[in-house]
């Protein structure tokens, strides 16, 4: 008499996943994907920020180099106590050799240099960082120019567009402090320029540039 056959038992290793296990696996997979996506977005944001900084640095270098050559050659002052370099937070003026801008002639050896921010009709919109140069005359003209009128032979160079604000500051060699104004008959130890440009990701769509700092050569005794 033969025994009835029974279905073979299935071992635990051969059993399929339960619905609960599948749900847990899907949740874990979703968390991993969310973390990966967040890390990717963070990495892209950092990459774009670095790209903007590099682009800003590329635009900063020519301005830094051009102004540095002039400021480092600025004249200290005259024997009668008049300072040749005067500065405010928004403007810098000094005397420099005309050869640095390719304007030296038999009668022009020095230039009056003025650096400042100029705006268009929209007084609250971005402006331009402008360098103005005019021949320096030792004697005062018999007929002074009207206020705001450019001196004869004035040339203007736009150094940078899309500028929201600029701030000059001056380091005093005596008190070792930065000042927002300079009228002394000696050169400051250092001159610093801070520029805020439009089109960045900061407040009001602005972008802070790294500070540019120069040391006048005559102040260093060179």
C-alpha cells in the first residue's frame, strides 16, 4: 500500500519577499535617492558660485593692475605743505607721471588723476567706475573753470560697468587705522578699494568683489 505524496516544503531561503519588506526597501531607496539629489543640487550650487567668483576675479585683475600702477607712482606732496593725494570714500585724486598712461610730451610730464563712480540718469541704478586724467599745470589758470567743468585735455576711461557702489579707505601710518578721508601732506601707507557690482546673488542682486589694496611706492621709500 503506497503512502500519499505530500508537496515538498519550501525552505526560508527560497521564499519570496513579503509586501512589508518590499515597502521598507522602497522607502530606504527613496531616502537614498533624495539624499543623492540634495547632494547633487548642493554641489551644482557650489560649482556655480565658484564659477561666478572666477569670472569676477577675471574682471578684477585688469582694474587692479591699471589702478595699482598709477597709485604706486602717486606723488606725496609739495614743499609748501599741499598734499598731492586727496581722498574720500567715493573718490580719489592724485598726481602721477604722464608716461604711465602714454600721454607724456615735451610740455606734459604729469597728470591729475581722479577715480570715482559716475551714474547715468538713473541716480539709483548701477554706475561706472571711471578714471579721468588731465595735464597737471604748475600755475593756476587766470580764468578758473566753472564748477564741474572738465579741465582742458581731460580724458576719461571706463574701468568697470555695472557698479553699485565703491568705497575707498586709507591706512594712516601713524595711528595704524583705516580712514574714509585723506587730506594729509603725506601718502597713506595703504589705499583700499571695495567694489559692489550689480548682477550677483547677494542683497538686492549685488556681488561683493575682493578688496583691492595698494601701497604707494614713495610711501614705502622706494
